[in-house]
C-alpha cells in the first residue's frame, strides 16, 4: 500500500541435505578497516569490513575467512562466485548447519549499518 518494498534477502539457501545447507550471500566489502567484522545490511547485501587491504586478493580472502567463521565452517567451504575485483561479491558457502545460520541471522537482525 504505497510503502517501500523491502530489499531482497542477502542470504539465500540454494540447497539442503539433511541439516547441512548451501548458501549464496551477497556481500559488500570495505577493505582496510581497523578490524574484520560484520556491519549489517547494505541495501540488498551484507556489509563486512575486513582489515586486509584490497591488494592481490587479500580483501577477498579476508571476506571469505570472516563469512566462513561467522557461519561456523572452515574457510575452504566458502568460495567466491563473482566479484573478485569489486567491493560487491557473491559468496557460496557449503556445509552450514541450520543452527549456525539461525545464529548468524539473529546476529544480523541485531546489527545496524
């Protein structure tokens, strides 16, 4: 009714096998920050700050490490789908437990950008 439509969810479940999920996340990365952290939403993406500089893929590696850690999986289970040379990245994470996703989303709901 004339209200603004909410942006799409930046976290999408693409498959489920038992309790394990495969996710696609849209991420906006701010490199060279004082510390690596999830900030909150940035439009239709998640905003993360990473301490690594945007040099030789180090910010991308820092992003993958942070996202994997927040979702409780080893970094090798987070891969870059697109956006290698961009602040906007699409990240695939496999083997995420449903409880870990619920905790991640609860933390996201409590954060602000």
